[in-house]
């Protein structure tokens, strides 16, 4: 017999206990509904932790058919780089926010099993503002259509805005210390507002490694170095090409023989193992760095834009890491303990002037236990004046505790100490002094030089890096000294960033066919920990990457150098110190949504990108939707071919990828 269905009576419903239960259940259901709705619509959350996905595309301008067809059938990873989760809105207590923060571990899984240090309330506030700022950006859809940019006159063909400011340089009070070669950027209203033209007859650059030995004359149509340095085996001209025999002022028989001599003099240098990152000062056409690449050493070659103003331009056209920089009155834009070896071969720098202030800048950038190699006339000539210069150099290097470990022929090599013991055992009044405790040796943006010895960290950070290639992936100890609100979780952030970029760049290599492109010089405009560059290395892309850490970001540049990569600090509100037509690929992940909140103009940054991008070069910009669509309009106005990709969460997600191509016309 079937039981009768029980129907609640009115008395049962109006029972106080039952009514309270129903009320509580309803309240709980509503709370759950709004909580789910809040997190599912939080674009910041999805932006920070979105996963790899298959691409759906929205074509805005015609691009190569092979890229379109590949993109529609291949898996692309278009998420934003992982970082610590943004705090909840400010009505929560800071302690609650910190306790509920998760992190992506080295396996890509979310975990809360980590410890962080005390939070900085100002940092927390800025993070909250950052997470709320996107909603402000998203609502700003009322921009005007951008008119097509004009082409600059031919006088700006090789224009470097902050180094070619003739008006400011002409008004300098003094130029005796090299001030005229330092940065003097155009005033507001005088920024670059046009497209820098190509030289007549410009061609797609010769692919690496052939470009190490020859480049097109029409791409760098200047013969002064041939006239001045041809007899020293720097460079020669053969019809429509410049030829680079590999020589230099002090190594006219070739860089390889010179490098062999250095290795024989100091076997512990161990190029490619102990020495991975080098700086070549006054580099000429960068043959020293070009041939060190064969020995697994990345050398950043630097020189001022002086009488031999095109030397860095030749280096970059060859495909060698280089930028314009000068030892003058300000710190160079590299962190402390950046370079395993610093080299100067007839670099025309007076290292002992002004209490040794220039050699003390070398000391700041040189890693503990690192080497300074000096090839110059005072080392081997016996004229009175030159011998006096040698004695001054011996005296200065002794007072800053460098050890002269080899002197043979025209080469002298010193080694920097591994710790501070020697500094603290000097006589009391010995000059130069130790820098003040409050001095930050990694603070370099427009910071004047200081005639003091940069003290090494007592914990050995910076000195204890592993050998190459292990250091590329091993989290360096200096990661723990970076000023951020995480502690134990830093290693997880570091590893997760690499894992993320390894997947993203694999899709770039496959979908956008990077192996068929003529890619050599690459820039990551917001490099963070260098995961993008490390991933390209592991994918076998034969390129070098300039890792740029914006001044608006946490200064992670010391970590980038510790893993064996090169980079620089820069403010994207100002032009970069390189020649036009430098880079084949520009990568910008989350850059514009950060920089537009400061004084930066998106159009100014894009015009600067156009200036430093080679014809037939490509740009990859990942950012929030409103930023992407604004940038697309600017890119079209510059004549770039554009393409917008949705991310894996679909067309309504908050982040997209904009790809651009600057075609050679």
C-alpha cells in the first residue's frame, strides 16, 4: 500500500522554529549567489590567473594568410603572466586579505601552503587601487579616432631623442666629464610625433649568424669607421656590404685569439660556465661580444654616441647585444653585481679621475669575485706618462681591494673580493670610503655617481650564483632581497612565471611561425623575472633578449642578471637609448595598463616602439580590452598590420592579445 504524501499544514509553516530555518536557508542561498557572481565576474582575478587556452580570433586588419590559418587551428596561450593574487576590495581587513592569498606553485597548481612577511599598507592600498583601476579603464571608451601619423624628415633617420637634444646640450654649463653624451630628453610638447624614416634602399637585415660577419651597407650607410679603423681590422666595405673581420684596436689579429689569451692567463674565468654575463666598455663594433657568444657568454656592448657615433648601430645590425651608454656623471642603468666580467680595451676612459669615481662604478656593477680586464697602453708601454698612469691604477685598485691576478703583454686582469673583509681591515682614513648604509646600489635611474665603495651583502647574495646553464632556472638567493610583500612564496612566483611563459612562447613559436621569421634582437618591455627570455632560450630560438624593468615596477633586474640574462631599468614615459630599427620583436605584457596611470601617453610609447622596431618586425601586446582597442587604433594610424586574439575565456573576457607587424614598404 502506497504511503500518502505529507503536505505541510499552515500550522507547520507558521511554527517559529520552521520559519527561522527557512529564513536562514534563504539568506544563505542569497549570500552564496552573490559571492559566486562576484568572483565569476572579477576580471582582475581572471586576468592574473587565467590558464592556457585555444585561440579565437577577431581579424581587424589583413595579415598573412598562413598566420591566420595557423591561428584558427592551433593552440595559443594568451593569458597574462601570473603574479600574487590581487587583494579583495578594501572593506576587508588587511589580515584577512593576506591570509586568503593563494599562489601558483612550481607545478602550476594553486596552493595556500606558504608564508609571507609583514605586509606594507601602502603597497596593499596600491594593489587595491590597481585592481579597481581596471573598471575605470574599461569605462573609458570615448576616445577620438586617431589621424594617420606623418613620416619624419630624413634628418631624424637615426634619431635618438634623449641623446640628440642639441638645444639642451648647447646650454650645458660643463661638458668636460662627458655630460653631453648623457640623457637629455625633449621637454613635454617636443616629444617625437612622427614615424622615423628608413634609409634609402633599406633591406631586411641579414640573418644571424651570417650577420655577425656582414651587414647591408644601405642599412647603416656610414663609412667613417671604415676610414678611421679599417687598418685595425674593425670593419671594411665590399660593394653593397660592410665586412667585420673580427679585429679590434688591441686585437687586430681577431677576437678569438684574444679570448684564448685571456683564458690562458686566467683559467678560472671559464667562459660560458663561471663567466656568463659580461660588459664590454667602449666596444667599437662589438666583435669582442660577438665572438664570446660562441663561448656561451652574453656580452652587453656599450659605447657613447660620440665621434664614432655609429659603432653601436653596427653592433645591433650585426645582431649583437648592445646599447648606447656612457661613463660620465650618472650611474649606468644596470644593477649592482650584474656582470661576471667587465672588459675595457682602449676604451679611452680615465679610470682614476675624480678619486676613481668611474672605476668605483665598475666596482658597483661587478659581481663579487668578478673580473676586470684592461687592455691599454699603460699596461705595457714604458713612457713616463704612461707608467705614471699605471702606478695610479695600481694604487687605486689596491685601495678598493682588487687583486691583480695576471699581467701579460698588453692585458691586465683584476679580481674583486668575495666579501667585505678587506674593506673593513683597511687603514682608518683610506680613501675611497665605504658607501653609506642608506645608499641603494640598485637604484640607478638618474642617480649621480658616488665616489665610494659599494659594500657587498653580508649574506653573500649575488656572489653565490650557480654556473651556467643551471643558473637560468635556479631561483637565485638575491630573489629574497627584492622589495615585495612575499617571502617563502617568491620561489613559487619565479618558477610559475617561467612555466607560464614557456607555454605562451611555445604557442608564439608554433602559431606565429617564429622560426621562419628573421628574429635576432628581441625586447621584453616589462620583463619581471626574465621568464620570457628564459623560455625563448629553452625553445631554441636563436636570439638575445633585452629585459627591460620599468621604474614603475618592482626592481627585479638583479634577479634577471643572476639567472644569466641581460637587461636595463627604464621609464617608458621617456625614449629608450638605442638607434632606430633595433629590434625584431617587442613583447609587452600588462605594460600599458600600468604606464597609462602615470604621466605616460600611449601614443608616445607606441611611436617609440615604432622607432626602435625593425621593418618587418612584430609586436605582441597583452592587456585589458579597452587598452588593446586603443592601441589597435594607434597601430593602424602608424601603418602597422594588426590582429586581435580573444583569450581562452571567450570574447567577453577582460584580456586580449594584439599582434602587430611593421611591414617594410
